[in-house]
């Protein structure tokens, strides 16, 4: 867990953390307590590097492998 917090920082993680902190601060200032959950979620994404803040949404790690068999299946011919 310490390695996730210490290493792998990029612009996107910093941005998520700063936006989360800003939303938390604004939520406290205007006493909108539901905003704490939203801000806390974004701040946690940036701090602990999960979700899109870790860059997993854009590097193709969620891609589905394609079928490599190029020959289409043909129905069997019926001899009558």
C-alpha cells in the first residue's frame, strides 16, 4: 500500500487528488455533506491509484482479445 502512495504519480493522479480536495473543501464551506462523499472518492482515487486515476482506463488493459480464427464456420451440407 505504501508503494501505491509513494510511486507512480502522474499528472492525472495529481489532478484527481486536487479536485477531490477542492470538492471536500467546498462541501465543508457550504455545509453540503453529500459532497464529502464525492470529493472523498476522487481524492482516494488520486491518492491510492485506483480506477481511471491509475491510468487503467486508457492503456488497453481492459481490452478483450479478438478471435484469431479467420475461417468462418460453414454449415454441413445435407445429402438427400
